[in-house]
C-alpha cells in the first residue's frame, strides 16, 4: 500500500505514517518495494515476519 493511501486510511499525515513505519522497517516487519508502474512510489508491504506477527496479533 502506498504510504499516502495508508495515511488516509488511518487518518494520519503521510509524514506521521513514515515516522511510524521506520521502526517496523528496522526490525524487518515491513519493507518498501519498488512499483514497476511508477518509479516515484515505494509501496510498503509486510515481510514474511510481519505477516506472521500480524496473524498472531489478530488470532481470536
């Protein structure tokens, strides 16, 4: 998801989302992936470790 779209969904500013995602990138839970259609955009995606952590956090 693009950071600007994520910011809109969360009701945050794009810079606020970036500041929140930096620690998650550092520990390997999310990463930036190049967009083959638009070199200016780097969508944020969950890494496999991030997907596992999300699944654990959302289990009922």
